C-alpha cells in the first residue's frame, strides 16, 4: 500500500479501491458507484444523522430531484451561485420540454415553493424538515472520491421560524447535533464564519465546519446557514401571528455530505488501511477462527460468541473464507474493523478470547464473560482514534503572528481585518483562502497584513 | 371521507391527502413529495425488502442516476422499450454536453457496462446485487400517486449465473422472497407469465405479480425476469469456467416499486382511512390518554407502557396533542395504526389497558402483563387484514368459460390459446388485456375465443 504521509493522494485513492468503498470506473467521470461496503458505511452515517435530527423533532421528507427553471429563478441571487454547475434536462422522449428542468444542486427552490402551502399560522412554527438525497453539480474541476463528485450524497435540513431570534436559536441547535455527530466520527474541526463573498448564495451568514485533512488542506465537511427573511421574501413565505398580522418567516439550513466519509478515511486511516469509529463500522467485531484440532468445536464456540454479541446489537461476523488467518487479519485491518477476535484451540480450552484493537499492536487475552463489557473495548478504539485525530488537528492548525510564516504547510490561525484586499494578498502569496473568523472567538489583534484591528481567523488551502 | 366502494378513485386520492403520505401539488406534475408519514411507510417496506435480500446473500449497491447514451445504446432492443419515456440531460451549466445523459429508466445498461470488470471467473458467480433508488419515466399518461408517477421509488435486483439452469433457480428464489414480502403486506396476487409482446424489453420471459385493486383493475406490483444470455451477449459479460473456457453468464432481475404501497392503501383501507399491516406501520401501537382525575398518574402509567413496548422493539407513541380523545381515535384510525390503547382512570386503577384493533369494532380489556403477548394482538390485526384481502381477491378474479361473461367488472381467468389475435379480440370487446398464462398452472382447456388448445390465463383492465 502507498505510504499515507508521503503520498496522501495516492494512498487515499488506493485505500478506497482496496477496501471496496466505491468504484470510479463508471462511464461518467465524477459519478461513482457505491459498492456494498461503502454503501453500508454511508448508511450508518445517515442513521446517526437521522437519529440526532429526529431527537430534535425534525421530520424527514423527500422532494423530487427535478426543479423547474421557473422555481429556480424565483430567487435569482441564490441561483446565480449555482448557474454554471446545473445539469439541465431539456428533453422527454423525443420531445423538447416546455420548460427546462434542473437536477437539484440543493433544494431551497424546490422546498420553498411548497412552504407557503404548508406554513399558514404561528402554530405551524417552528417548521423543521430534512432530507437525505443526492444532489448534482456539473463540476469542471478535478474530481476525487467523496470529496469532489458530480453526484453527491447529501443531508439538508431546512427550518422556518417566527423571527430571527428563533432562527438564531436553531443555529445553536445545529451545533449541538454537529457536536454529537463529529464526536461519533472522532473528527475535530474549526467553526468558521465564512467571509461575505464566500457565504451560501442568499444567506445572511454561513458557518462552516472545517477539518484538517492530510495533504496540507482543509476540508469543509458541513455548513449551517442563517437565511433570515431573504428567501421568505422571494418565495413569499408568511404566517399569521397571534395578533392577526402576516409576517415573513426566518429560515435556516444545515448541510452535510459524503465528505464526512472522506474525512473519516483521510484523517483516521493508516498504512494498513481504514480505521473506523465503531458507531459507523459495518463490522464492529470480526472473528477469525484459527484452524487446528477440534475445528468443529472452535466454530461452535465462535458461533456462541457471535450469538451473544448479536443479542447486544453488535455488528459482528465470522470470517469463514478459505484464506489463512494472516490474510484475514490483514484484510480486516484494511477494512478498518475496530475489534478482531482470534479463536483457536487455546481460546477454546480457556473459554477465552484473544482480542486485537485496530489501533494497537498488542493482543489482549479476555474471558468469555468480558463480552458483557464489549463497549469498553469499542470505546478504547474510539479513544485511540480521537487522541490521534486531535493531535493531528492541533498540529495542522497553527497560530502565526507574522506574514513570513504564511507558507507553513498547514492551516493557519491569524488576526485578519476582514477585508477582501488583505485576504487576496494572503491568497496570492500562499494559495491559502480565508475560511473566515473563528466562531465564538472574541479575542482581537492587529491584522497580519495591514495592521488594522482584526479578529482571529483561519486561512488554508482547501480541497 | 369519500365512499371507497362508490368512488374508489376519489377515495384513494383523499386518503393520501388526509393521512399525509404525499403531496402532489409540486411544480412538476407526476413528481410528488414524500411527506414524513409516507416516507416512513416506504422506508419500512424497504427494510423488509433489504432483510429478505440480505438473507439470500444479495449485496446492496448504488449506481449513478445518469446513464450515457452510449451505454444505453449498446443493447438497442432493450432501449427501444423505453425510448419515448426517457428524460435526457443535454446541458451542464451553459455548455451543451458532448453526449446526452439519461435519467435512469431502469439500470441494466448502467450496471452491465460494469459487470465485465467485476465478473471474471466462475468463482465470482452467482453474482447478486440490488439497489433501492428512484427511476424516471417521462409519462404522458394520466398520473396517479404511487401507481403511475414520473419519479418512481424502485427496488431492482440483478444477478449473473454460470448457466441458464442456475438463473432459473434464481427465479424460484425470487418467488420465495416475494412470498414472504407479500405475506407481510397481506397482499394476494396471481403470478402471470407475460405474453411475449409484453415481456420486459430484452428478456427471455417475464413473470408479473398482479393483484386485484378496487376500481375493477389489476395492479402489477412486481416482476421477475429471466434474461438468459441476451444482455450478456450485448454487454460482453463472460466468465472463465473451471476448464479454462470463456462463457456468457445467464442473468435475471427482480423489480418492485412504490406500487406496493398503492396496493396496501387501495386493498386494505376502508371508509375510516388506512389499515396498515403491523410490519410496515410507522406507529404500531398508539396510546391515547383519557383526561380526568389523576391525569399525571395516567400519563406516568402510559409512559410505563411505552417503555415496556419499546424494550420489545414495538413502534409506539403517546398522543399528547391538545385534542379530544374522540378526535385522536379518528385520526389514528385514518392513519391506520393497528392497535390503539385507551388509558384513563379505570385502566389506571385496574392496571389494565383498553385495546382496540383497527380491524374490529369491539374494545378488549387486557391486563398490563398481557403486553408480553403484544404480537398476538398485532397478528390478530394482520389476520383480519388477510381474511378480507383474500376474500376481495377471490371475488375479483373469477373464472369464466364463455366470451359472454368477459365484460364482468373483474379480473378474469379463462383458457386462451396464446395468440395475439385472440387477445386483441378480447381487448376490443372488454378493454381487458392479456396478463398472461398463470405460472405453474398446467390445466389445459379450449381457448374461449378460437376454441383451440389453450392454457389458463388472466385478463384484466390494468392501472
């Protein structure tokens, strides 16, 4: 396998091939096939997102993939942001369609033409929905699995509220959801309020979750947007308040994508392969039976263990393939299974288990009854992942106090006045773009470029 | 509510609106929005299909929605079947695309261009995959929710085998899956081998699962197809056998769609609303607390019950809305919840539960400890649904022995010689199309039209 530190890009592509997450040999470049193991992984991520959304009283819906040009052009400022990236359906059978239909690049215009039918009174608010669908971008840039693709697995939450105060509370609720999810994925990040010129088209402001990826670039893995009344005014979304007055709703959105999987692969993996946090591992415990005397009994014992684990809702399997144990060890390390059990003659006679954590070299001898504490071992793996992930993040987002250090091959924190001029200057020297002010970080300092008052901000090359 | 027997079509539309399954007011006709309750329902149906597929060692994948014209035209006989129904993407941003891209009408051409990369040797066979995705048809006919739409929620399984014998075995395995699924949905059906002119484009033969719907029409809810080597020869899908010879694979497919939901709604529902088999009911047990003295304790007791049910993996909820019990009873009958619990002062003091089955008028008094037998009550509901569903099916698929009776307002079984001529004659008189010979029914008889030797066949008007 490629060396992760030396050739991250090659390593990343190779690990996706070897662990059979997706196949990019499909006839349309940038549209990849989700293979069984990759699909299981993203479905497990979806399940977490669904649970956290449902906990906060969101309802799941599913809108059509097509959006008519009329719907899109209601709000032109918003559409302009996507204009060059939209796939257009123009023919049905052999007929030219009366109106062109877009493959959704995002669903504001699809949803907000319906909101006036659904939201009438303050008793309908807050209104909170989400969908997990594919969105489409006619990318002209170089594509890369899970990072930049033309068909994107996407979560989008949309809310409407009685006023701006309430939609601001929603923004905080999104951060609670994100905190839980990022903890499950063992990902560290910086919350950055995007500069005005880089916010979501139509938004009042946007906060991005930027993580540090190998390859000395940041990866935007999620965003939340405060829309205020901007969309409501264009799509005429009003409600009757308690006093009989019609008011515009205030809106927000929350977007996540398959980039979450890119981050998990890129940040946690090593030269042996994937390393998966247990909440998203399709196989949390793999049992490798070791051939030898009494092999029937070894298998029976392995099934005992599997049954016990399944009763505890652990995703587990016995590798019964006709390969050597060594091959199987390597294969499951490559697939990132958090825990491996070896079951051979000795384990059978001891009624024990030889346990390996994906994150540690040493083997641990445990007793059958220790299966009751299986989550302790799964959490040991998660803690190891978090420790190295935190270390990596901290090493790759460094504070600099002088423009001399801007070419450091990392994400940088620095004081910045917020002007486009100073940001352009930084980008010209270093190819590092302004990811924005760090959210809820109020310390002030002098702009590293012009010396005026500035706020702590993040700059980075990006994926 | 509309009367189901008198105005089925209106009743069907109204029940979908009232129970909030889908919204058809979207800007593009025939592309409907899945509302939360409808989406939960179809996801529960998907879960059953996934489980039964996984049990048979299928792997789930997900292919891109777009298929290039080149991929499609590899096998033109197949494509001709869809030619007039394909949505074509012809522009990306402001650029005309080099090659038109189809929104998948079905995925043979997408998948089979990849099969030669994945299938090399007999050890790769049988190869069994499925996906659950949306497919697209530019319908020019009148659309109807879940029955005829332009964006279709679709399950498609695809297999490849060493030879025709093995793919024939696969056809039988599909029937096992279908038997379990149709039992869960309490749907009765006829297995009909479609006439040659109505088989899937490119197939050797197709067997459809046709159910009887109100409105005196049949509804095709699923199909399985034997492809033999037809596609393999066009897409060049070969494998190396044990003797070093290259052979074409033999292939099959299995398709199901949101029409399963249409059948559940249309066949089981009554004038009070939906009636849902418990395996797909988003809420299997709804608790309606009855206001009165000790309401706090009534709520505590209701939560006790909910906790006990949740520990048994029952989908259940307490209706805490600010409505009268009577309103809530009607509302949950409309939504089709199989079981309703009323919990008031008397239930509290008795430590009992007043239970209503969606399918019966009488209320049953049970004890708290009877919750252990909750599946007995759920199965009572399923049995009631099956009894009335079976009765409806049997009454609506009748045998006729003379052409005089062809205009009976039902599906008919009759002897038919298999000729297009006789089938056309029947269709001209009655608008009833040939659904084909009944599968595994070998009794012979004289064709009802020409008097030649015939096989038992089904004719019907169709949705």
